[in-house]
C-alpha cells in the first residue's frame, strides 16, 4: 500500500497538527499549541473535528507527483538491474 497516499487521504489530521505545532509562538503570550494531544484537543474544541481535515488538496498535490516520480525511478532502476 502506498503509505503517502493513505496518509494524505485518510490521516489528514497529522498534517494539520504538524503545521500548527511548527507555528512560531505569539509575541503576546505563550503558544496554545504545546504538544500533540493539546493541539488535538484545542483544535477540536475551537474549530470542530472537521477542521483537522482542512486543506488536503494542497497536500495531495504535493504527495501524488512525488510518488509518481519515485515509482518511475524505482521501475527504471529495476530495468537496469540495480
């Protein structure tokens, strides 16, 4: 199973959580996203569970071409007996 495509389609919440954790802290106080579980709780409480799956199209536009190139190179290497 192509794990990148599965992650992008079924587990889009990981991308959203990672993006929120990578944000710089605000200048006026501590960050509200301090860890994985806290980010998950705050995101669901403030925006609802659907917010965790926002923006999967941008992620898919990056993952699918990358996977296509990776598989093409792999198949070419197999034909050249590497």
